[in-house]
C-alpha cells in the first residue's frame, strides 16, 4: 500500500491542474478548443441514367441476374459503353438491347460458385476500365459483391454453401528461419554492420527499437539480439528475398528512406539472400507420415463470408475487402453507391478491415443522400457494425456518423470509455445533434477492447435500441420514437471520425452496414452468428487414404477428381496468424455410397512442415460414418469432426508469388499410421515468468455518481435542485447529465485523463455557483464571511497584507478544506500546502501571467510592462475597482478549485 505522503502528493498534483484551469478561466486564459471545420465534400459523383426498354426477363433466374448484376453495370460509365452490341467489346454481358442475351454472355465471364475467380473481377482488378480513379481494387470488390448477390439471390436466412472439388498437389519443402538468434548466428554473423540485423540497426533504430524515444513496433532494430531477431518473424521470405516485407516496405512503399530507397532495398535483399543460401529447405517425411493434399488460402479456398446473413433491407454496406488504396466499396448493390475515401492515419487489415488511428473514411454528400432519402421514407433503420475498440479510455469518439459538424448530425454511434452512445435527429428529439444522447449503462461495460458486433436500430414506436454481440442492452429511449423527416440531405457519412476530423475513434472496423428497416433481435443474432471478415473454406483431400475408388475419387492422372475432403473454415485472425476452425468431413460425390473409417491425431502443416504451435486437434479421435451425416450448412450432408478452433502463425502470408501453403497430417487415418514427436510434457516446461507488467496503483478515483453526490453533500446543493445557474443557464442536474460521459466511469487511477479533470472542474463550478447564489447555503458554509463587502473596498477583503489573507483563508478556504476533506485526516504539512495554494490563488499580488491573443492562441505577452493585473482572483484588470459581483466570483473560484482537486477526486 502506498503511504499517505504519496497519496497527498497525487492529490496536490491534481489540485494544481484544477487551480491552473481556474486561474486561466478567471484571468483571460488561453482559450480555444477543437475546430468543427468541415471538409469540402462537393463533387459530382452522380451516374448517367440508363433506362432499359428491351424484352422482359424470360425467367426468375434472369430477373435475379438483372436486379443484382446487370442493372449495376449496364450504365455507360461502367460497362455499358463497350460490352453491348456496337460497343466494340466481344462479350456483351450487359447487352443494353436484351437482358436475356446479356445473361447468356455473363455466364461466360462469371463464376457463381467462386465469384472472386470470375474473369470479369480479375480483369478489372488488373486495371481494366475501373470507374473510380485509382480504385481498381474497389471496382473489383464491387463487381465481386454483385456476383455474390446474384448467386445468393438475396435470399434471407441461412443459405447453404456449395463446395467444389479442388486441384490436388502435394506439400513441398520450404525454408524457415532458424528458431533462435543463436541458431541463425551460427550460420551467419547477422549483427555485423553489412548483414541484415546490422543494416536494420543502421537504418531503422530511430523508430524500430525498444529503446528509441519514438519506439515503434516491430523492434527488429533493437540492440538486444533476441528481441530484434524475434521481430523478424513473418517479415523475411527466404524463398524470395525481394518479396520480404522489410524490402517491400522500402522498395515499393518508400517508408522513411528518402532518396536512398533503392539502395537500401538492395542491401536488405542481398543480406537476406546470403542468409537464405545457408538455410536448407526442409519438408515433412512423406514416406513415414500420412498427409492430405496441400492447399493455399486465396488460391484454393472458397470464400465463406457471404452465406447466411439477413440482408433483405440492405441499403449500404462496407466490407473493407480491398486491402490497398484509399477507397472502400459500397457492396450493397443499391445505387448510388457510397464509396468511402480514407484519409488521415489509417491502415488496411489482413482478412478485411481498416484500422483508424485518427483518420476516417468518408462518403460524398451526393451519394450519402441515399441514406437521408430512403430512411426518411421508411422512418426506421439499422446501423450494423463489426468493430474492435483499441481501448476503453477514449471519449466522444465517433465510430460511424451521418453529419455536417460536431453538433449537427442525422445519426451517430460513438464510444465513451466503456459506453456506446447513440444520437438520432428526429421529430421528437431536442436538437439538431440528435439529443438527448442515449448511452449504455456504466455497469454494463458494453464497449470492450475486443471484436464486437454493435448494432443500433430505430423505429417510430420504440425509438433507439442497441445490441452488442446479439444481446439487447435493454435501453429505453427517453423520448420514444418519432419521424425521421427532418434529416439534412447535405451531410456526409463518416467512419472512424467526424467530418471535421476532431472526434477521432481509435479502433478497427471490419464491416459496417445500413438497413432501411429495423432488424429484429432474431435477425441481428443471426448476423452475429455468421461472423465477419474474409473467411474461406479450405478443402484438404484425403481420398487416397480412404482407398474407395468410385466413391472418394474417379479417374486418374491429370483427369483425377477427388471427392472426400476434410474442410476447415479458415481466416486471417490478425496480421500475424491464421484461425483454423470447425473441421468437417464431406463427400462431394454427386452419387455417394456408404463409407466408414477412423481418424486420430490431426495436425496442421504449413509450407512443408508441421506448425510449431496451435496443434489443438492432436487429440482428435473420431469415427467418420456416412450414416450419421447431417446438414451442417453445405449443399451436401457432412460430419463435424470438432467444434474447436486454433491459431497458427503466418510465415509468408496468403498472397504474393510465394504464399503460405497448408496441409494436414494424421497419426492414424483408416488404419494408416504416423509417428510424431510433440516434445516433452514435463511440467517444468510450462513455467513462465511474467515481465513488462506495470505495477497497479493502490490509488483509485471516484466515479461520476460518487463525484456528483460528494459535491452535493459538501455544498448542500441538492443534485436535483431546480435552481438555474445565471452563468451556465442550467441546473446542476442538467450540467451533470451533459458532462456524465466525460466523467470517470471506472475507479482506475491509470485510466484518469485530462478530459476527466476538465469535466470534474465544470461540474464543481456548477455546484459552487449554485451554492453562492443561495444565501442560506452560503451562510451555513461560510458564516463569518461578508458577501456584501466589495473586494476592492472592504477593509479586510481588500487588504494586501496578512490581514486580508487571513480573512479569506479563515472564512473561505478553511471551511472548504474541512468540509471537503474532513478534519484530522491530513497531516499538518499537507493541509497547509493546500491552504496556501488556494489563498495564493485568491490574493496573489504578483503579475506573472499577462496573456495576449496572437490571432490564433493566447500567449504570454512579450511586453510585460504593458500590464498591471495582479494574479489573485480578487484583483481586476489594471487594478481598477472591481464590481460588487466580484466577491461572489472569487468565492466560486476558490470553491471550484478545492472541489475539483485531487484531494476530493481521489477516493
């Protein structure tokens, strides 16, 4: 437990912050605040109209094609000017004369079973006629989404996924970095100035070192060899040195390399090549190990992210699939598409998503109007997000909003500490900013630094509701439901920040969507169950181990087709790992026959070797029996082998010329056995020492309700008082409500921020104002003080000698300290320190803080001789006589300084 002096020191530090705030406020201060400056969102993004006048679709299949694919691409500024008769292109998949002929042509350039493999998608991704400048990836993502919707037919509820046989190939040996620095250094002196780690320290230690003043992870330039070597994991490609992440970062992205990028990239590449020449390629022993066929994630996987979602009322959707560039596709298929443009500090995430660290993704005003237009008609909506807050200490941080400024918005979802906040402009609201704000309860701790499905709905009957991970948070809209017919069509949609850029949210968005209807809780739960992100089904052939020709495989050689697979759901868990989940056995034979076999000890392999960690299926022991197959979400019945999942580390990543390739290995499959060495399971091998964990403070702070009740108790002002402040124009209750989200919601001293202190100071000022205005309350707390006396003329209050200081100290400061901190709890020295600071705040005759406005900020005046304003609160400008009201103002200032100090805030 920390001693009393430590606690008092902390209290005095917070007291100084409160005193500084009060002094600045009462003597002119430095003023200022966040700007609501808006970006220029103008620009004509409207699309040329095309009105189809040809034959009607001859079937429901072609009507589905027309709605989901044809109508989106037939416009002349997309594909309609070329891919139609007379347009010059050979394939008329958007035939403007006949949608039925267009459907026939489209089937030659799309792959409905695997939309990402469609010729039309790949052609656009490679730069063919993208209608968004510099947005090839966004155009490709958009067309892929159209094909996915065509394939799904916009069916609500769970849809089955069609799996197709995959191409067979065996896992190949690969090079892998030695496990430790010592192992690598035995091959090559990596720390020499001309070798890889020496070069990294020479060029990158200014940031990528754990001891740098601007330390940035990864620490591959650390002076500690082990730290630096470990940080190289996943950033070195021994098979293709020029494709190594540290080389690409310099050669292609020109990261902090000035005019020497080419030279540095060459040095890095050569150094990696010298190491690669000494590292042998190693593969699993195929003669003694039972393995499956190999598969790559992007090359061979079947996208699994689109099935099962409820999207019948979808209006806009952003999946952040691109992974590059600055534009984000609206994949809803509803025009006009709200293409977002990313700016500021943002980063693409592997497996779909975008990380925001102060930046934002923003739509144009013109395209954002589809939100105001449609939602004002339906009168209801759903805002659906998959988000990862990076902390629970940020406040007033906007996740998604449709707004024109910080105080004028149609809707907003934001985070404040552990709470999510909702604003919506409606006919029953109290302002253009969507007030009153509806927030989750502090005790719910709804916002967490983890992946969360956060959904808000609005209906004319119930108003706003909020769901987190499929659970209704139980909020009741205080104003109920109303109409949305007062929305402003001149606003823009933003994700990650406000339009002015001064409400930054730190976190990642994996998906965001707007529906023009309020989804039910069951529908929201269904979408939560589907999950989010770039997920694939990877099919590992085990046909040769079952040895059932005609059932598990047909043909031979190049014409062989395998039907028996173990299917994993695989995704990029983060930028350094993969998630393998829920293995299933399936037989894709269109006319399958019965089969039964045993399977034991499944292990995951990557790049020719077993994964070093993550072998959660090594204890698997099941009998696969076709008589027990059931519907598990695929078009054929199958058997779930395990409901577990596991994580394995990335090596080269899923893309590029040399991607990670996976395979499965088995201890026993259909009687065929392997022998594995999983290392020692001696208990001593599981002993760990925790390092780098900061000591937790024994000091805690009062939370918002505790602060509010403490102020009420000290001043005697009821927290429900109806008295309206002449200064703020609000009651203390209204002030507390307005500031509640800025006050501490948790007791943690480490979580206490400057924004908390300013909110505490404002609330203290409201209570002190109410106290001084009430003659009975102020007489009770300050019985010996003459409030009718003028600070400039009253003999005792205006005396600059010890008499004046004693009068203020004995009649104002002493009662405030005793009431706030009781008597006998503080040492004499600590109490004297607080007393002296507050008395000095009131009576200081120095002139140390003259400020002038330089056009943008208040700064110390370089010409001190122009000023004659003593620093004490009871003095007025140029020593002029003070008005009678100055007496009350001085008492309010002293009261605020004490109440808002750490002596009271610390619990």
